[in-house]
């Protein structure tokens, strides 16, 4: 039995085309929506990145300021240290750098310093006040006996030196050199013992000395000590 179709072919094709257009339109709308959502997400990420970038720039600016302040503090501390060293050298009758340079200059061959200590002690020296001469000899003796003594402060600088030498001969030479120096006085050996360093035997010694009282170094003396120190380096 034959089937008779009363619907025109053009109408059927138009219906299929309409359905396809609607499907394409829905796909286009879905694609545009996805693109819009993706674009919005990208914009949000860009804003977040820009915000983080601004915060990072602010942190970097603060860090640069802190670094600049730290460098400024370092420069100021260096200046202060130089000023303190210069002040100490002006206040000290014999600068410590000159004492150390003189010790190094007087080292015999093979002798090395391990420790160096410097201590200032203040002592009181009692001196009697002399009265002007005049009158009888008995009165002068009585006045001298009854004259009050005036205590005066005296600062002594003591040195403690520790080092090693190949033998006691070099230690004795070091003591002789220090005794003949213009800086040191009362140089004496405190201790000398044998030690072994890397399977080599040495003499470890300790010396005590004092800086000569009422010592006033001239600029020529200081320059000479420093020049000799630079030559030995």
C-alpha cells in the first residue's frame, strides 16, 4: 500500500532549517556566555594581579627606604667609630694602635703574638707639701713635719702579652727588645711552658710590662713606629 504524503517537501525542508537555526543560535548564545564568563574571570584576575602589583610596589618602596636608612645608619656608625677612635687617640697618652705596632715591631723572627691585654690602673701617690724656707731650722722642721700630705692620682698602664716562640732564646730576645723600647718598662716573664702544635713543639710564654710613666711621644716617634709596622707587614 502506497503512503501518500500531503506535506510539501519545501515545508519539511524549511522546518529542518528552522530547527537547525535555533540549534545554532543556542550554541552561539552558549558560546558567547562562556566567552563572557571567561572574559569576566580574566578581568577579575587582572584586577587582583594589579592590586598585588601595587602592594608589591609599595612594599618595595618601603624596603628601599629601609635599605637607604640602614645604609645611612652604617655611614653614621662608621663616622662615629672614626670619631671615637680619633678621640681615644687624642685622650690616651699612647694610642693602643701604637702600643700594638711597637709590640709587633719588636718581635724576633719566629715569635708570634696570641693575646694582648691592656689595663689601666689608677693609684694614689702621697706627696708632702714643702713649705717656704724661712725662720729657724727648728721651725722649718716642725712645719715640714706638720705639713699635710697631698694625695695625687697616677694612672699606670699594665700589659699582658701571650705568644709562642720556637725556643726560650727568642723569648729572651723579645724581652730584651721590649726593655730597650721607648714605650715599655718593667718587662718580666710570667710563664713559659712547652706546647705542641701540629706535632711541632713551641714555647708558650706570658709577659707582663708597663708603659713608661710620664711618656710623651712626639709625632716623629709615632710616624717612625707606624712606618716600621708597615714595612714588617
